[in-house]
């Protein structure tokens, strides 16, 4: 009788403490041991926080760009299988598509500052009067600073394809590694009439990461 009352009291206390949560109660009387009571509210622990890493778009896979031993900065982005990556050497990788669109990835040591790398990239990329920045964002990562951009290149720009007005989606950063500063860049370019590839670039840019840090893209229209 005493054991039954004790068990009932513990169950009431458990319900009071846990509200409507489910209770798991077990007893083990043994030969002379007191009643053993285990209360479990049925939870499975805290849900881990969601990752900030953007989801890989459908039909693409996350790719690690091999820039050789001269570049210690880890570069990744999502791509589909239609990009050709045949042209590469230390610190440089060129991806091309049959329609003439290209993606260039560069990494080399620089003796300036992280911010000066960004400033110079902004001046050199959109140097012509008819070129324009449509959307952009800048920020910091451990050891450096970055700039992400979507813009229109006048046909005179060196990055324009076949001297034709082109669109560019890019990510440029100055990042320090072991006391050395590196300029790292991903530039995606296609002619402005190629809206299908431009739409792919808009999906790919948010997946670019340098040194395992995802770079925040501008709000792409």
C-alpha cells in the first residue's frame, strides 16, 4: 500500500513539473530495494541550429576548385556538369561553356591591404562609363574583407566577352593566411543576351565560399 501511494505521488509530481509531456515510468521492486522511478518527458534533446550554408541548387554539386599549392585559400561553389574545366594552372582555373560563357577563379599573393584589394577590383572591373554595378554587397571574413557584385560590362571592358555587352557575377576578397595576404576572386561572365546562363550565375553566386566562409551575396533581382 505504501509503495502504491509513493508511486502515485511521484507521478502527480512529474505531471505537475512537465505539463502535458509524456511520462515514461518504470518500477523495479527487486527483493528488498525501494521502488525505482524514471521520469522521461519524451524529448530527444535540443534540435541543432540550421546551417547558414546556402542549399546547393537543383542539378548542381558543390565543387572545390583546385588552385594548386600556391593558394592556401579554400575555394568552393556549386556548379552543374556542363562546365568545362580544362584550362588550369597554379592559382588559376578557367571554366567555359559551349555558348561562350566563362567562370574564372584566381588566387595570388598581394602586398596591399584587404580593403585596397577590394577598392582596386571595383575600379578595374567597371572602369568604362557605360559599365554599371547593378547590385553589390561587402563584408568581412576572418582575416580579411570581401565584395560580391552583379553588374553590366560595357563592350570595351577587358572582361566583356567578344567585345559584347556582358553581365558579371563576382566575388572578390582579400584574405590573410599565415601572415600572407591573398587576393581571391570568382568571376562569372556571359553576354547580356544570354539570360539563361545569367540566371544560373544568380543561383551560383550565393554558394561561393572562401576559406570555408560563405560570402553574403547582394539581393539579386
